[in-house]
């Protein structure tokens, strides 16, 4: 079945970097825009970043702009989130998610229909 | 940036009840409003997109309506598996903000 599996989470000190990955399977990854969404402990969902199906367009939440970079490798069916200058408030479960419709303008969107299980990032000294 | 406000923040209801959750956008988002269900320790699940289309596999007791700035999610007859947290999300323009969530609890 269609699947997304995140990896790369862990415990990191403030100011350091971490790279998350999301491996996609059982769908044509290169046809779909992809998102990162996070959830701090006990809190609600926060949209983080979006990348178009071909990687040509990228969008970020204000809270991560300039520190996080979303990218993708369509040859390896993999999505990435490079997180630099990490802060305590970046502590969260990070989910990757697939945009519902293929190969279209990513904005406006139509929702995220497939989600990974999440990977936990803890920023602490 | 567009802000999303859900009400109520929490709700107690019984099996068989009809429940309505409201989501309001700070400016018009046309019909680009999606609803998700999240259970503890699990990833969110898409229920409704955009505004009123039922995601494949989602029971027909779930429905969505609205356009512009005001939207509703209705569950026509609550089932035990529906007790969860519900989020709205606008996908009209980035950043794609979520509402703060509505926790639906058993009365």
C-alpha cells in the first residue's frame, strides 16, 4: 500500500543541525507535491514546508524560514528536511505527508491524504 | 498570513449524537478548507477536502460545508471510533495554517 516512512529524528543541542528523511513507496512519488507538518508535545498541528512535485517551488512557515530547507530526490523517492540552527521550540514529532492530487500547481492545495508515522525531534542541552 | 480559528476547543458528546465543529478563516479562502481526524499517538487522517468532498474510505456520517470564511464539519451520528481531535486546515495560500483543534470526548 501507499506508504511514507520518516527517519532521522533524535536528540540534538540548540543551535545544531539535523536532517530528516521520508521514504515513499507504492505511488509515483515524482508526480506529487509533499509537505512536512510538525506537532509539539501536547500541542496542535503546525504546517512546516511544502515542495512541488519537481522541486522547483518551495514554501515555508515563518517560524522556520531561513533555518529549514525542504528538498526531494525523485530518483530515490525520498523527501528531506534539513533543519539548521535548531531551537527548543522546534521540539516536535515531524510528519511527512503527500498532497492529494498529482502534478498541479501546489497552491492552492487539496489536502494531505497520506501521512507517515512521524519521527521525533528533541532539541535540548 | 491567514489565521484559522476552530470552535469549540473541546466538546463532550454521546454515541449517536449529531455534532458540529466550526472553523473560521481570517480572510476568504474560497473552498480550500480541509478537515483531519487525529487519534492519540497516530498521524492525522484526511476526512474532507476541499470543504465538502469526502475522502475515500471515510464514513458518510462525516460531512463538510461552507465557503469564504466559515466552514463546518458535521458528524451525523457519533460512533465510538469518532472520539478524537479534529483539525481544519486552509490550503488557499501559504503558509497552510491549521486550526488549533477540537477535542471530541465521550460524555
